C-alpha cells in the first residue's frame, strides 16, 4: 500500500482526471449523432422522376451533372460521374458514405464526432499507461518476493497485463488515426483515393499538417484537448489542396452555393436506418 500522503493525493487526482476525461470523451463519441446531408443534395421531384425513368447511363449521368451545378460537389465516381446514392436518392456530398458502425464505440464515426473519437483513444491510452506504471512497482515486488502470499499477487499480475495490452492496442490505433489526420484522409480514402475531375488524387484534401490538424481540432488550441465540437466546416464541403476545380463552370459553387442557407441536419442512426457521413474509422 501507498504510505506517503502526498503520493496518495497525486495518484487520486491523476487517476480521476484521466477517468473523467475517458468517460466524457467516450460519451461524446457514442452519443453524438452522425450528420446527414442537407436537403439541398436531394434531387428535385422532376429530376428524380426523369432519373428513375431513364435507362440510358449517359443520360442519367447528365441529369446528375445538371443537378450538381448548384452544389459544392467535386469528387466523382471511378467512371467520372457525380456520386449518387440510389438508396437515399440524393447526391453524395464530398467524402460522404453510408455509415458503418464502429465496434469500439458502437456508433458511426464521421465529421460530427471524429474529434471526440480521437480524444477518446488518447485519454484511454493515457489511462491505461497510468494504471500500468503505478502497478509496475508492485509487479516487481511480486517477482522479487516482496508481496505476501494472497490474492493481491493475482490482482497485480492481471491488472498489469490488461493495462499493457489495452495500451498497446490503443497506441497503434491512435497512431494510425494521427497519420490519417496529418494527411487529411478518412479511413476509406486511405484505401481508395478520392476521384476528382482530373482523376484520382490521394492527397486531394491534404492542406499541410497544421491546416489538417485545424480541420479536425479547430483553430483555437485551448479547446483541442476538450471534447467539445470545434472542427472546421459543415461536413458538406471541404477545402482542397488545389482549388482549380472550383473555377469549373459545371461544378462552381461560388455563385450558386449560399453558405448562410446551409441547414445541416442531425439525426440518430439506429439499426436499419440510413445515414450518410464522412467515414473516418474502419
């Protein structure tokens, strides 16, 4: 047992600090609802009827191209067409895909909660590291015979083993996502590069490490370690490394897209429902 009063107080303060942040970030990651595309991405009734009646792929492609003129849509399918979801019957915003539930937090990880997910991984890793380091001295005593026989030996051995195993797992997962953030890529984009008018470009959204961090954590560093939403943007459009496509008259959003009229909708995604979100976690 710990005899020094100052050491006891330090252990309690640090332990509860990590524990509170661990629970806070976990709750934010699992209870934050994924964002859904704005109604602006839905086809008009007339366009929808034309699209459904039309059987020629090239005509369907043109219908989507015409509908996308007023939207900030720059990514395409591998065939060069506007990305359209037949299931939801809307044009997909850039970097958006159907939700897949992340087993770690039992929720979709996307634009609205990616920061919370990263913080959850970070504080979970620190929590496990703190447990492992504080138990280590007793583990050494276990092997040197400094602990009396009893259940304490099993508890120390089990606690250290679990803490180290979780720490290593979280460290690898967090390192992978830090790499993704530094390159401004989602998990899906790491496996399949986004396609633009000029072709596939795995670094199409890479703005540089600092700007990439700002996209996720926000411009104010004092909020970076707190699980409050500070990510930049609305989840519908994202700045690109090259803005040459923004001058394309087909997909120009400078004249048609009104940022002030954006009506981002958030709704819970239950089993069996559909939602479109920026996919960030495998």
